[in-house]
C-alpha cells in the first residue's frame, strides 16, 4: 500500500480510464464526515497526484488540530472565510448541502486562492472592480458567484464586528456588477427522446427515465434522483429522495418538492416520453425510484452529470444542452402548447409567473398567434 499519497482513491470508468479523488476521511483520522471528496484532474501525473494529496492532507491535519477552537481572524479574507465556515451560526451551516457544494464552496475556493491573503481593512472599490474583471475572463458565472459569496462573508464579518469587514461590505454594497446572461436554450421533445433511446443503447436507462420524467413533469433533478447529504450534526452521508412509496401501483406520483415543499401529483401513464423510457428502465419494487446501474445505489450528483454527458453525446444532442434544460423545455413546451403562462407556472410549481418567464425560452411567436386568433374570433362574436 502506497503511503506517499494519503487519502487517495480512484474508480475506473467503463472505458478503463481512472478517475482520481482525495478522500478527507481516509487521509486524516477524525476528519468531519461532512467533508466531501475532492476530484483530482484526470490528466494529472502520478507525481502531481501525490503532491496534491499531501498538500490537502497537511491542510486538513492543521484544521483538525484546531477543531473545537475558534479560528483566529488575522484580518485577511482567508481567515474570515475560515471563521465563516467554522461558526455554526453562519449561513454556511443553514443552506442545503447541495447548495453548499454546488454554489458556495467553488466560489469560496476562488476567493481563497486568488485574494485570500488580502487585508480586508485596506480594500477599496477599485480592488473589487479589478477582481471581477479578472475572474470574468475565466467565466462570467464564476466571477458573479465569487462576488456574491464575498458579499455574504463580509456581511458575516460585519455582524461579528471583525476589523474592516463593515467598511468593506458597505463599499461593496454600493457597487453593481454585470450579471451573466440567463440561459436561452431549452431541451426539445426530439432531443429528450434521443437521450431516452441512447440511454437504453448504452445500458444506462436510468438516465433516459430521469430526463423523460423531468421533461414531462417539470420536476427538478434533485426531486427525481434525490441527494446524499450528511446527517444533521455531522456523521455519515445519508440519501433522501423519491422512493417507491411516492409512486402508486398505477404509476401516480405524489411528492412535495424540495425547494418550495409544494405538493404535486403526476400521472406517468400520461407522459409519452416516460412510457418510452420505461421500456428499458425498470422501477424497483421498493426503495429509491432511481438507481445508478454502475453502483446499485441512488446517484451522487457528480456521477449523474458525468453519465448524462456520455448519453447526450451518444444521442447526438448538442453539448450546450444541459440536464437542467429539460425543465426549461417542459415550461417552454407548455407555454407554446397552451398559450398559458399560468398553466406553465402551475406545472413548474413556481410561486409567481415572473419566475416562469425565465424558464420559458421561446420567443412568444406561437403564443402571440393564439392570442391574435382568439381576439379576432371574439371580435366576430
């Protein structure tokens, strides 16, 4: 057993290529169970993997030694972020695990890596403008996410009366940054059907079932595949999500959505794409409805995304069509078919039609035609 790369673990894809990870629980005894695996670059050399595992392990060991003691704030952004993560009263501990991993952690890492050593008390508006411009070159969403989290941690520091945080937060509060353009694409029926058929061909029909159900029902992916998250107060990760108990024998689905807790009911028999997907995918008699064929367990978010991309490519669907776009496709198709934003809003369980408009990716042409036809018919009456 090698000792020069603590915490290392890997898995092998179907094509035989390895995927590299650093596992904090394997690396350091006593590491929090809430810490997630960190994926290492696929093309990393053996030496690079060993060095990165050693670096991450040393950092974690230092953190574990300090566990229980409040981290010292030395005036830098990095020390503020450390306090923010450590303080059980901060918003980092109140947001959902999926939000923390998908949105918070990547942005906090951008801040730590690029400006972590900056003295908060010396920050000026020109610093924030320059940082945003630099980060935007590597991705507009990346830059916007980093500035959003910077506002959050500075507000936390201001509330804790930490030196320089209130002044920096007030400067940042008066600044406005260009928002990234909203997505303007939606999955189509034909694309979703191609994905359903490709998933059967690649012997991973669960992907086709999930995408079909999302497209037909407008449910979010987390409501279909569920999520793995640590138990409250730490401990081993547990899965929660859609189970066979939510699905009757005659395939009537009833759940409360994860985001709004709205009660929804969907008839899978009335969904042609789902009926097509069920020709290849068999829903388990008990337990979770969606199972990852490769592991015999519900999907982890990153594993689903990785497998979806393979199926999408096999289906000949453009790479700019993301899994999340099936929900937008459901809303857009509903608006075009019914001419009713309210009906689309009801399908997507939006609290207001304002949000529905963001998901409706069409240009409104078909809807305007139906409206014009109805108005003309009314005039003749």
